C-alpha cells in the first residue's frame, strides 16, 4: 500500500510516497514491552528512594535510546517517525509513552489507581490490536509507528 505524505516547509509543498510495510507483529510488540517492564521492575528494586523515578524515566525515554528500548532491540523492532521514517528522539519517545507512564504513576495509588492503570493499558492494547497499522494512542500523539527492523 502506498501512502502519500505531504511535507510543508516555508509555504512549499513537497510530495513524496512511502510504502508502509505493515505493522509489526502484535506478539512481538507485547513481548518487547514485557521485557521493558522487566527493566522497569529491576530499576524499581534498586534500594534507593528514587528508584521509582528511575523506572519512570526509563519507561518514558526508552524508545529514544540508540537502537530503541531493550525489549525492542532484543525482539527486532524499531520505532520510526511516520512523516520522515527517521528514528525517534527522546521527545517522541516521551510523547508516545505518555499513556503508559501515566498508568505507571497511577498504579502506585492503591485500588483506584490500579483500576485506572489497567484501563489505560487495556485501552492502548485495544487500539493497537484494532488499528490496521497497529497504531495506539501514544503513536498518534508522537506520530510514530512500530515496524520490524527488516521493514525499514
């Protein structure tokens, strides 16, 4: 499927086309995120009073690290900016992981926070499964997509 992308720079329109190779396999995405959550859990276990913040920081910026998050690197996924097919920066990583970071924060509030956090994660998962391109709310916020590394 060919997708036409319009770039507008200084009142000038440049049209380009990019073949969207399809979404990354959902199972691979869930495994990669599970591995990232293991990293967050390990950071949380560091015996410091700020270990909670280390986990939150990793969750926020992981996709902006060179090569992506630990889970995505191990599974062979990459996150790209949809507009120009470049790797995401820390800005896009924070934007795309904002819903998950919010869920992580709310999870630390007993009972009601757990319910809201599970609702956010469920909603994100529902969007990812239901969207033909596998785009969730975080991807819409940051204008990103997740692809297999071979698909770049």
